[in-house]
C-alpha cells in the first residue's frame, strides 16, 4: 500500500483509498465564559454526521438581538475543523468584536466525500438554523433577519455556493445580508500569473492535489465548484446577490483568485462588492496567528461590514 497524495503533517491518501489525517491541537468548547464569550458543540445532522460549534458573546442583561454569522472552515475541502485551536480563538474573539452569534460548521471532507457534498452539508446548516429558532436557547437573542455567511480558503468557496443555493430557495426562513470571503479558494484549468511563476510551483502542486481529491472524478479544474465563471446563474439572480466583501492577503499566491472573483461579481452587477487587502500577510494568517494585530484588524473590518449591512 503506497501513498498517492500527501500534505505533510496534515493528510495522507493511500492507494487502497484509505485516508489518514494527522491530529492537530484542538480547543474544547466551554459553556463557561472566557475571553468575553462561551461556546458549545451542536449536532446538525447525526446521520452524516454534520456538527457545529456556537460562539455566544457575553451580553449580560441585554435584550438586543444579535446578527448570526455562519462560518465554514478552510482546508482544501480535505482537512480542517472548527475545533482547531486557531479557528476556536479567531471565531470566539470575532463574536465579541462583532457582537454576533457565530455558528461554525464541520462538514464532511473529501476525498471520502467529494464535492458537492461540502456545499450540501453547509447549506443544510442554514436549514438547521431555521429549525432552531425557538428550541435552541443560545439563539434566543438571534436576529434571523441578519444572517451573514463567512469562511476562509475552501470555506470562502463554500460561502459562494451556499449563497446561490439559499438565494434560490424561497422556503429558507433566514435573510442573508452579506458574504465575507477570506482568501477564497477558486481555480481553473488556466493558470494565473502568480500560479505560473517558478517560485509558486510547490504551492500550485499542493493546490492541484487538493482539487484532484475534492472535485468529482470525472471533472477537472473547470468544474463549476472550482471555476466560478462556469456557474449557471442568470443575470437577474446576480442582481439579487447579497453584499460581498472579499479579503485577500498580499503574500498569498491565491490573491489573484480573490481579485478575479471580485471583478467577476462587479461585471455581473452585484449591488455591493468590496475588496480588502491585508499587505505583508500570507494565506489564512488569521488561523495560524489568531491573536496577531493583523487578525485583530481583520475582525474589526468584518464587524464594520456586518454593521453596514
């Protein structure tokens, strides 16, 4: 049995189809307040399974309704978890800064569950959210008319797909006010300038591997889930798309993909689209350095976007 795909320290895929994911430092949920918030784990669909973690900021004695931010973690659709230490700290602190309830989703991973499974799992979290309006005590202060979708890397890609599906479902009883994509993970058969540079060869090879593991066997990088330009969306639907902010990092070789996505939405006449760059930072820096000043700035920027929409 040989290794056919590997991201050292994260995942190994073997010739018999088995997968090994390496353990990473995790943070347990705690219903005792710490750092201005508390957290707890919930089961969204036990049959798959799909789980989540809720972050609730401390609001003693307040009756103010709080917006909801639904977050999808990154990891090339193959790795990652809301329980990872970096995500826990980033999202807990974000709930405090933005004064929002954060619901972070653990969807099923590829290659065992190839796309569009992650899209369907994450969309089902919105259906679950609707079903919990009266039954989940931690949503007592939730304003279901102010729901935001956010995610980083592959999670940013998921935000785009879930938003399209939600826009088409009139029975979904939540109002998505905005999308916050952090260093979104898109691609295509055609390379960008950065992807074609010799200095990016290692990153490109790793990205290609994650795409091979996550998209359907019959497809390539022009699969609609990879190449957003292949998505079948009408001009009228684009005009109904929620407000969008795309965060890119100056040192991220995927920066061009985020910029291209922003320009694409502008051409489609999406009403409100904004691009925000963090200079001198790399891909998903907020996960690796959740207490850094750059991460604090990102949290403030996200909070401002939510308040403005």
